[in-house]
C-alpha cells in the first residue's frame, strides 16, 4: 500500500496497463485486419482465376467459331470443286462427241445438250450459214420450237449474229449497238438476242464463219454470261465450226454419183503425172477451169536439153545412162512442180514444160523464167554428185517462149496425152536449140512480161526454122 502512495509508481503502473491494453487491442485489430486482407486476397485470386477461366473459355469459343466457319467454307469449296469437276468432265465428253463424229445431227444434239445442261441458258437459236449465200438456216436451239421459228433469215437481219460473224468472236448486244456498221440494222424485233457466238471453220488457210449461236434468255435472275462461260463459248467457236465443216464436206461427198467419183479419180490420175499436187487440188476444186477436150489459150512453154548428150551416152553403159537421166529428170521436174509448172513430156534427154495450162495464173511467164534460172543453179550440185560417182558432167540449154497454143488431151481413144501444140511451142523448141550450155534464152514476147523482174543480155536477132523474120532473143542473167 505504501507503494501505491508513491505517485511515480502509480503513474508507471497506469502507463503499463494502458500500454498492455493498447498492445492487446493492436493484436486483436492486426488479426482482424490480416484476416480481412487474406480474405480480400483470396477473393481477388478467385476473381482473377474466374476471370482467366472466362477469358480462356471465350477464346476457345472464338476458335471454335473460326473452325466451324472454316469447315463450312471448306465443305462449300469441296462441293463447288466437285461440281466443277463434274461440269468439266461432262464438257470434255461433249467436245469429244462433237469432234469424233461426221454426223451433223449428232453434232447439233450435243451442242443443244451443252447449252441446256452446262450453261444457264433458257432460250437460244442455232444458225448455220448456207453455202455461197448470205442466208442463215435455223437448225436447232434451246427453248424454241423449230416448227414455229422462221426457217431462214438473212444474216444482216440478225445484227448481233452478223457482228459476231464479221468480227469472228463472241459479241454482246451492246457491242453491236456501239458499232456503227451494225447499229443501224438494229430494231425492236431483231435486237432480242443478247449474245452471239460464231462458228468458225478453217478453210483454205483462213478462219471463215459458218454459223452461230444466238442467246436470247437466261435462267432465273441471270442477265449475263459469267467470265467462265464466255471463255468456254469462245473456245468452242472453232471446235463446233470445224465439226460442222467436216460433216458438211462428208455429206457433200456422199452426194457425188458413182460416175462423178470415177471421173474425179480419172482426172486426178491423169494430171498427177504432169503437175504438182497443188495444181491437182485446184483442178479438183474447180473442174470447170480446164476443158480436157482442148482449147486455145496463152501459155508459156519451156524446153530444156542436155548439150552433147548423144556422144556422151555412147561412152557410157546403158544402165549408167538411165541412172544419170533419172537423177537429172528427178531434180529438174521437182523444180518445175515447185513453181506450179506442168510437166508435158520427156523427149529423149529433153524436157517440155507448160506454165499457164491447165491452170492459168497471173505470173506464168515469171514462174517459167524463175524455174529455168533455178534449174541451171541446181545443175551444179547435181554435176558434183555425178562427178563423184564417176559420171560425166552435164551441160544444159533452156529456151522459153510465150504465145497462144492449143492445149488439151490429144491422141487416140486408146492413148490420150495432155499437151500443147502450135507455132509458139515450135519457137520455144528452136530457142532451146539456140541456147548454149548454162544459158536461158527467152523470146521477145516472154521478155515483155518479165522485164521488170530479170536482168538480161540482149542478143542479136536469130533466124529460126519456120520463121521468115529474125527473132529478137534475150539471155537471162539473173533475177532482180
């Protein structure tokens, strides 16, 4: 008690009690605050984990959506690819059927099937051009009744088709409207066609139109061809055109009577001995271009002759002579044929050729002179070959004249020969006799046609058998 009376001691005790109380309060508060912090951190961690889980779930959902969309597009592409493969296979089969037949009915059916099943076409007309005319025949189509359509129409009355055939390519009706050559032909009635695709045949080395497809209406809401369909139809123009051309050629051939075919074979057999294959083809196309019975016409005649052949052949064995002549004739007749000359005949060691018979040309005289110059030039390598084989060299003279002669099949019923006769033929033979080895001698009449194309040496006029007056002659030096 005495201690309690000491103020210092009492104050110290109070301070101790207060400090202890504060310490206890601090410990309690600390524990509570720590618990709250731990709870908050735990909640925050849980919230973070939950947020992460939601984020991951969201990403997985996004990936799944992308994968789903990808698979959908892939399935669509696979389906489209499968459709295109089927379409391509069908198209290849159609083209094979079109190109492998010579039956125009089969070709037409395949085209109609192609338009109907491979393209979005609801209505179209197929035209074929009538030979040697400006008329079109309606031969088929899609969505039309042939019996109700006009069977024939003038090309110019279908402007879109006329435009396509003139430009030789697929055209749109707006293209036609923009072309002054065809726009004036257009009216409400003949402008119903939206597109025209020409058929192109390859004849005589060039593309020629022989028909067309005119598209009038498409399926559903389609109003124009896709670029893919345009490419397809453009590709088919020559395939279809040539198919119809080949079929019509066969059908035309079938119309020949047996007698006509025999006559054609006979004509071919006769002329293939004398002329190049090109001239034979021309005769087959235009049999009226020559009268086999004989006619009078301007012709250029060429004679060639081996100089000193008789004494030379006397020093050779018969088989050597034949071998040498065969080599010589093969080379020279080949040159004659190359320039569309007609080999008339071999006369011993001489050659007679015609230019302008049976087919007349604008440059018969020049082709004859060109042949002669080439024959002299080709004789040198031929001589080199003969010399290597131990045979003598050949010298050749050539004479050429132009004038009117009678040409045709001349002879007896048992033996006919296509040839030319007349004074102009005799003069060509005389000029050949005048020509020395290596020379090409031409008459004044021939020179008048070729003077702008050759260099010549004007020779002294010569007197020839059968002519009262001397004949002016020229030696051809070279072509200009």
